[in-house]
C-alpha cells in the first residue's frame, strides 16, 4: 500500500513539474519576443523616413523591404507552427505599395503582436508534434519557433548596415 501511495505522489510530482517547466518555457519565449519587438521598434524609429527606401545595392531589399520581409516571416512561421490562419498572405507585406515609415512600423509591430498573442494562447498540446514547415522542412514545433526567432533576428541585424549608410547610429544591442 505504501508503494502505491509513493508511486501516486511521485506521478503527481512529475506531472506538476512538467506543467511548471512548460509554463516557464512559455514565459521565457514571451520575454524574448517582447524584447525582440521593442528592439525592432528601436530600429524602425531610428531610421529617418527618407531611409525607408534605401537600398545598399540595387539588387538588395530596401530597409522597408527588409522589415516587411521580417514581418511576413513572423506570420508565416507562427501560422505553420500553431496551425492558425495568418491575417496576411505569404510575402504580401513585402509587396505593399505603402512602404512609408508609419505603414512599415505598423505592419511590423502587428506581426510581433501576432507572434506574442499566439504564444500566449497556445496550449501545451499545440507545442507538441512535428510540422512540415513551408511544405519542405520536417521540424518540431519548437524548432519552427526557434527558426522564426532566428529569421527576425537575422533580418533586423541586416538593417544595421542600412542605418549606418543613412548616417544613423544603430540601437544598442539588447541581449537581455
């Protein structure tokens, strides 16, 4: 009888521990995405309106194009990872005709809100399992979230050069 009680207590402890770990991981994800949103906003704010059309070379994206591509990625990755409908089609933002500072800032920050709200709403079940990302890559949902974070970091980082070319000092790094 003692063994059964001990086993039951151990099972309850393990279940509680798993729930606490999942909640902690979710809180860490939210902190990282809130920080990334704030950091990206600093980049958007730092670039003068005239710099939004800046292209380091003719074949490269403009500053606005980089930021809108980042936003398209946020929607695409999160839609795939959580199985939710994106409010924009693939690559739709980057093709927008209004690439003004105000329009780009609004679109990019809304993409972060989409990521953050879906992380907040996600159930533990939505974090489980594998997906075929963009019809090509077999990933766990956690890997897809990591790739999304990597993607936005990569494109925001590329815009550091754009800010320098526009004569603007980039925002200080925000690792924590």
